[in-house]
């Protein structure tokens, strides 16, 4: 059970790191227009919300960004997954 939880936490981070290594434009592109320097937001996303960051990258490449309903839906699903991963760990620790 613990191994499955660890695998669920590390997989989105590993995918994001590999995506960043092999095609950095896909990871850095959605965050290029922000006022914050470019690599800071993806690094924060890697640490705190990796599935949401992957969703933003996928929505930018496949659906034209967050302007489309499909892109927004992908990002919202990633946010729910990240919130669930964080919340489940705290709930088990209380028992």
C-alpha cells in the first residue's frame, strides 16, 4: 500500500522531469507570458502541483491552452488529482 502511494506521488514528477529534459518548449511554453521568470513557475509546479502542471502543458499543446473547454477541463482534473493526493495522506496520518 505504501509503495503504491509512493509510486502515485513520484510518477507525475518523473514524467514532468523527462518531458522537460526531452522537449523543454512544451514545459516552458505555457508559462512564457508570465511576469515571473520562466523556469520558476514550472519548478514550483513540479514540487507542489505536478499533475496540474502536466495538465497545463498538455492543454497548451493539444487544446490551445486554457481558453478551450477541453483544456480547462484537463487542468481542473489535474488539480482535483493533486488535491486528492495531498488530502489522502493527511487523512491517513490522523488515524
